[in-house]
C-alpha cells in the first residue's frame, strides 16, 4: 500500500479466541549452560535450558492439575458421604425415638403385669383366708358331729330298735342323723345351726372355686401380657440392632470422609510444594531474560543490520486481512503476568499457514525450528520456551523483532533479509491454543510495545 499508517486501537479489535502463552522460563540449574569461548552462554544454550526447565514446570503443572482434580473428586465424594451420613443420622434418630417409645410400651406392660400379679396375690390371699375359715367351720362342725354322735348313741342304748350306721364320720352317718327321725328329736335350734354351718362351708368352697377360676383367668392375662412384653422386648432389640448397624455404618463413613479430608490436606501440601518450586523457578525469569537480552545485543553489535533508518516504516508482519489482535502487549490476566508482544489472527478468515513478513530489513540472528507440536494446546510442549518455532531479526539501531509459533521457517541464522521478505508461515507450535502470530519488538533486547507511537506500519 506504500503509505505510512499508524496502527490505532480503534481498528485493532481485541478478542480472546486465540492466545499465546509464551514466556521465558525458569531456573538455571548449577550445571545449567555451557559457556562459549568468552565465558558466556550462547542463545542456544539458554534456549536448551529453557526447554528443559519448561518441561519440568509442565510436568509440575500436570501434577498440580492432577492433584487438583483428585481434590475436586475427593470433595465431591466428601459431599456425597456427608449426605449419606446425614441420612444415616436421621435414621438413627428415628430408630432412637422408636426405641424410647418401645421402652415406654415395655414399662407399661410391666406395670400391667404387676397389677395382674397383685390381683393374683390378692386372690390367693383371699383363697387362703377362705380356706382358714372353712377349716374353722369344719372344726366347729366336727365338734357338733361329736355331740350328735353322743346323742345318737344314747338314743340307741335306750331304744335298740333304732338302726344306726357305724359311726365313722361318713356321709351316710351324717345324712342319717340329719334327716333321720333321731335328729328330729334334737332341738330345732341346734339343727338350724348345723344347716347354716354346712351352707357356709359350701358357700366358701364355691367362692374358692370362683377365686381359682379368677386366678386362672388372671394367669392367662398375665401370660398374654408377658408374651406381649417379650414381643416388645424382641422388637426393641431388633430396633437396637438396626440402630447399632446404622451407627457403625455412619462411623465407617465418617472415617472414610476424614480419610478423604486428610488426603486433600496432603494433596494441597504437595500442590503448595510444586507451586513453590514453580515460583522459585519463575523468580529466575529476569536473570534468563537479561542474559537473552545481552546475547541479542551482542549479536546486534556483531551484526551487519541497517542503522535504524525506519523512514519507510515497519511493514505489517502479515497480509492486511490478518489484522485482528486477540492479546495486546502488557498485563494479561489469563496468564496472570505480562504478555511481551501482540497475538494476531485473521479478521473472519483463517490465519493458519498465512505468510509471515519481516517488518524491516536486517539480519536473522536466531532461528528455532525444532517443534513438531503444531496443534492447539492449553499447556506448553516445552519447545522454544513456549514460542515453539520462532525467528529473531536484528534491524540495527538496537531494534530486533521476534516472530513465534511458526508452522514453517524459510530463513537461517546469519541470513540478510529485506523488508517484506516472506520468512515463514503462521502456525500453532509451542504453547498456543490456536493458529496465530506472536509478534514482539525489542529495543536493546528489552521487550517494548509493538504498537507504541515510535513504530508505524505500512502495507496494512
């Protein structure tokens, strides 16, 4: 298009569909990098160490994610177990209430049995009293019989024609002297007394029979109450056994739940340890970044790039239809950190395999072209420090540009390039969730905003 154009935010639409997670990571180990002849590390040394440590951090993050999933699963299981325990406790409470009610019923039956036993005891006492009364009446009757026997003998002695049964206290003798003509000679007063005495004895014996019948009935009632009480006790024992089973089940589930909680505490400790290791690693980011900056500056100083004459402006690194920016330079909450460049995709058109153009003439000072993982991913494959396949071009004057996540690279280190040369194709290598170009501008090795006022883009 040939005219200078300043890239404004008004026509660069931000979206979150594609993001770049590239970052320079992490901690140099004690034997981290080999030194060159001047005692300093090469860019490839740094890159190799970044790849190694990035892989370690990826493994740490994978473990953190796994532990996090385990914790989530445990918490879900704890929630289910808590619901089961609540249900068991409700059943235990219900069983306890039934047991209390059953105990009340058993106590009531005991009281009924005690009442019946008291009635039986009263009846037995009454029978005993009546037996005593009968014994007294029988003794009195015996005395009267003795008197009548003497009287009968006297009559017999005076009148031998009277036929008397042998006196042996038999019923025949008794009936005889009561109903015989002999007895008729006895005074009516004595006879009436004897009749009343005999009637009383029979009445008492009848009462005893009735009392025994009542006792039999009470014994049956007592036996029935006893059977009811035993059934209530058996039912209560069953309830108590069921309650014990529920309590044992609840206790077992509580132990299981406490075990899950303990596992979660252990998993959180492991996560804390892994996050600490990552934090310690990331704390070395500035050190590695400064070393890379120094190497870029060193390469720039030793290079043959232009002298920073940008009167023709920067060319947009992609064709004009690819101008939509999904992530800008600066703080990015998705990464919880700073984003060192801009991520560019198409505006309604696929950006995969689009041409990548060098924005200004210069010399290629870095090519990393070893990442085979050209697909969407939400983690780092460890290649290129998260950039995957990338290119760094020195434009002179301390300015360099970086092009990351390339599908293909067409240049080599040390190659001179001219503004607008095709140097590669857009891809999804490294830590990338979709096809896009991660583009950076660096001054003396330090990242700057590619959309700053200092940089203008033509051919857009």
